[in-house]
C-alpha cells in the first residue's frame, strides 16, 4: 500500500475513534439533561407552591390586621355605650355597633377562608418539597453512574486524542492540512475508496485517465464531485 495512503487511513481511523467517543459523551450529556429536566419540573412546581403560600400569607396578614382594627373600634363603641346618657345618643351608638358587627362578621369569615387557603397552599408546598427531595435522592445513583461514565470516556478520549496527534504528525504538512480542511467540511469519510469506477462517497464517475492514477496510489486532486481523497480499493486491499 502507498505509504501516505496508509498514514491517511490510520489518521482517519483515529478520527473515527474520537468521533465515536464524542458521540458517547453526547449520550451522557443527553441523559444528564433528561435528569435536569425532571428536576427543573419539580423545582418549578415548588416555586409555584411557594408563591401561593406567600400570596395567601400576605392576604391573610392584611385581613388579620383589618379584623384587629375592626375589633378594637367595636370595643371602643361598646365602651361609649356606658358613657352616653341620652336615649337618642344611645340608639345612635347601638346602630353603629350593629352595622360594624355585620362588617366584622363578614371580614372574619373572609379571614377564615384565607386561613384555609393558606393551610392548603402550605400542604401543597410540603408535598412539592417532598417530591423534589425524593427525586433528588432517586437521581443520585443515576447521576453518580453518569459522572463515572463521563470520567471513563474523558480518559479514553484524552488517550485517543494523543494517538490522533501522533498519527497526524506522521503526515506531510500539505497533506495533513488538506485532510484537516476536508475533515472540518465533511466530518467523516475523508479518505474514500473508488467503487465501480466511481467515488465511494458521492458516486461521481471517475474518468478513465484518473482511474489509472488511482491504481498507482492516491488521487491527491481528490474527487471532482465532493473533494474527498480517493484511493483504489484494490490497491488498499
Ligand atoms: Zn466524490
């Protein structure tokens, strides 16, 4: 086999090994993202529950303040009952007390309703906290395994990258530049065998004159259709 072709094919196989490792890293990242998505759903649910609690709590405090004020005002009216003498004034204060009692009862009812809302929201928050904690605990093993997988692949990748560099350094500079440029463009299938008198990548027919060149070794001009570096499959076998 042509020496340059052997080096090119070696480099290509190293790049394919790197690509396979990158795909495995991609799978790990996708698995981690799936766990993150589960977690962020639970975090969002907890946020929503937390906001409901705060909202109900704020309304409850406002109402409780109002009810306290109303009760104090009512107590003052009741004290005034002891002070007024004239029947007309007495009747007026009694009417005020009756009116205020109605308002107070209504506000107390509202306060009881918001208390109930707050209790319900607190319960939902507790539930959401529990769900999140259970999810975190449940994911711990899976995340540990993923981290371990990532470490292993990272190590393999570092070794594969070093091997790739060693292989690339064997090539003449212009060929290496050309290969790297093609790799950037195509990602894969950079050095391709001729098949049935056509390019193995894009199936463009190779002119007879160039076929002879191919049999002699590399066709460094590359495929007219897609630019890959062609070689004769027979010569490589
Ligand atoms: Zn081609």
